[in-house]
């Protein structure tokens, strides 16, 4: 038999469950907003690097994708820097999410690397393809390592 106190306790517990569920949804929604802001910023910065590179390009026929290589290596360095130093810099989990998943994710361009690599292969530029893929991977790993070593 339900008495008055049991009903109140039941309502209280159910209300707490509901509030906690809503707080969890809000938390995840805020994380999406942080990733959205960081990703948009990263994409704009990547575009600016690509556009800025046009001023340094010697020939319009150069097929080596320097802007993509630059943003990928720089992005690897930044993500290493952000993860390694987040505690020392006092970055909250939300700011770290904005900077790593958001900013670095929007800034770096693995899909573009894949597409440009395929185009180099299709154009028969096998040496340029090998150089580009090798530099992208090796320099990316080295950049992340340098960021970690800076911390040490």
C-alpha cells in the first residue's frame, strides 16, 4: 500500500532522474556547440592558408599541394601542443574539446589529402604522390612529437 511519504519519495526520485537526464543532454549539446565553433574556426583558417598560399605560388601549374601539407603538419603540432599542455595551461575539458576535435579537426584536411593524393596518382605523378604522402605522414608525426617534447 502506498502511503503519502512513499508517493513523495517516488516523485522526488523521478524528478531527480528527469533533471539529471536533461542536464546530461544539455552537457552533450554544449559539447556539440564547442566542436561546432572550433570546427568552423579551423575551416576558415584552413581556407585562409589556401588563399594566402596563392600569393607565394611561383607557378599556377605547380601541382604539389603545399597548403594542405602545411595545415596538416601545423594541425598535428597544435593537437600535440593542446593535449600535452592542457592541464598545465588550465584548459577545461570543454576548451580542450573546442581546440582539438573542433579547431584541429576543422583545420586539418585528411580527406583533402586523400583526394589530392588520388589526383596525383591519376595524373601519373608518382614521385610527387610518394613525396606528398610521405611528407604528410612523417612531418605530421614529427610535429606532434615536437609538441610533446616541448612540454618535457
